[in-house]
């Protein structure tokens, strides 16, 4: 193999690696598992006071995201969002990341969350829990410049159950 062929092959590999990493991050985000850092102790009220989420990357490659956002809505009105900053998750492992909650009407959000937590824990139903929706969005720009995100919509009750999960694949 001559010198020019070797240089060409190395250049092609260097160009392809970022595309492969971005593609694998997209695939990995579809398989990503997460829960509150204290299994069984999640509450929406606690989330509104910031906190930590445990991520489980069950894939054999690194996953990178620019932002992971949990947006809460009640009756189609945005209540607030819990955001986690850029992170790279190691293959076949779990990690805990800190998040911040932001809301334009924090006291009203916290009051609603306390009511929902009470209802989800078996208390009397005071407001319709079916109107609480959670949208989970992960932003993973391809090559760091081409915007790409995955979005999942889930009911508040199902989200509560998922965040209180006792087992992840990485356990």
C-alpha cells in the first residue's frame, strides 16, 4: 500500500467517526433508561426543587446528548421543565446527573405537583390526574451543528412509575 492510499484511508476514517458517533447516540437514546437517583423516592414536588437522575446506557457504545429536558404540562399548559446539561454516557454503565427545574410560576407548579404526588400515592382525587402530561426530549446535534432531537410523551402517572423504578438494565 502506498503512502497516498494510507493517508486517504486515515482521512476517510477520521471523517466517518463523528458521523458514526452521532448515529450511535441517536440509536442509544432510544434504548436509554433513566430514573430518579433514589429509587422509589421520586415525586414531582422533589423534581421541582432540582435533583438528580440516574441514566443507564445499556448499549456497548458511548451516548452523548446536548440537553435532556423533562417538560411538564397540565391541561396543555406548560408548568415547568427539568433540564440536564450536556453529558456523555459510558457504555454498559450508569451515571447520575444533576438537573435544574425552571418554571415561570414556581409556587403554582409546586402546589400542583404536591396534589399530583398525593393522588399518585393513593390519596383522594382533587384534580384530574389524566391532564398531567410529561414530554421528555433529548437534543443530540449531529456533528455538533445539525439539530436532532427525540421526543417522548407520557402520562404523569406512567412517568411517576418509571422514575420510581427499582431496576435498570445496568443494576
